[in-house]
């Protein structure tokens, strides 16, 4: 396996890990306004992600840095073509972090209500943008022979990409509801279960609608990069299994299986793309690939050495964080958020 292929796989792993971990963060942020009927309950809901949300975002930063260093042409084309959407994403992430930290600095109802609304909006925007971005990766975008994006922001908005955005938002919201059910008890857990049942039905419908539309709207079913085989089938089965696990109140397993849906779906997209990074709708020969968008071999070698040294430490630290904060949240606790 060549170094450029190794880095494509690593970037795919980083984005997949980000979608799994930050997915439930977004879901919790979206639902906090509705799951918490009192200020104490909202603080409890936000406390489920309090110790981990900022560490989860590191996966995105690392993925972006790896993309910039390993595939600078991919980074340049993607960020220039999706500039407005990514600026909106960055703004949402900034506002979300500020809102989570500032929400409980004052006790006023208006103060906290304003930040609750910001947490909701800034948690909803990123999954919609990511869903639309992944849909655009599947359909392709106008890229010329010089690897430049020659469309506009509105080029990226189609019924298919909007469906992708809504589907991602629903899937991440379900992920958040399952996480709250896993991390809380009593009334909050029961409420999270009810929300998960409703959101799960919506997420399942949108998920299968997106899969069906992908068959008709894109060329991937006929021109796969790497055939994912049974992986998308397993993702579909897992999507259907979540509801049954909820009925049985197997919250931990339901959360894991829903996470499996996110992981397998992400793997399917990256495998279907490979060895392409971005498809050109103007001419398939102008598409960005692992080969023509990669950095020079020396840079890839140095990056590989550094990654092999640092990655185990980062993973060990994050695993330790989740272990330390593994207990359930109770309304009798003292909350920072």
C-alpha cells in the first residue's frame, strides 16, 4: 500500500471517528432545549457531553490538518468550492463552544434561554452541512482541468443534497437521544427514549430515501471505486435494529448499533469514492484522485512517522477521558453547564 493510499485511509478513519463521536454531541445539543423541561434538567442533559465535546472536535481539526498536509490540492479545491458552507460550519462551531461555556455564567432566564437557542441552532447546522457535503461528494461538483471549482454555492444545493443534510441531522439527533438515554436516569431517560422512538422513525425513513435516491441520482451503483460489498447492507440492517433495541430498552446496545450505522455509512462513501477524492461533473478525467492530489513523497514519509508516534497517545488519552466520566448523570449532581 502506497503512502498516499495510507493517508487517504487515515483521513477516512478520522472523519468517521469524528462523525461517530461528535454526532452524539450535536444530537444532545439539538435535543437539550426539548428534553430538559427545567433549567436543572437542561444542565443535566448538557453535562452528558460536558467532559468530552471539545475533545471530540479534535478529530475534525486533525482530519482537516491531515487533508491539508497529505492532499493539498484536495484541501484547496474543497475549501474553495465549499467556502460559504464551511465558513457557516466554522461559525456554528465557534458559537456552540461559546454557548456551552457561557450558558451558566449568569442565572437569568433570558440569558440562559438565549444561549439554549444558540446551542440548538449551532448544533443543527453542522450535521446538515456535513450531510450535504457528503451528498455532493457522491454526485460530483464542477471542477475544471486545473482542479478549480467553477460552480457557486447554489450549485451545491439540490433536492438530493438537501435530503442528505436532513438525513444526517436526523441520524445525529437520534444518536444524541440514545446517548442521553444511556447517560441519564429516571424521567430524563424515559423522555430521551420517547424522543428516540419518534426521531428514529424519521431518521430511518430519510436514510432509506437517501439510499434509494443515490441509486438513481448518482453513478456510484454502476461505477464504484472500491465495491463496499455487504457493508451498506449491514448499515441498513443496523438502522432497522435500533428501534427494536429501543423497545427492549437496551440503550447501550442501541447507541452502539446506531453508531455502527454512522461508521458503516461513512466507510461506504469513502470506499465508493476511492481512488477518487472529488468527482468532476464536467469531465471525469478532471476528478481529483489519491495520486494527482497528493503531497510529495518526502512530506508523506515525515507525516507518517509523526502520526505513528502521536496517534496511540491521543487515542489512549481520549479512552481514559471516557472511562473517567463513564458514570450516569443525576439531577442531584452539581453542573458546570
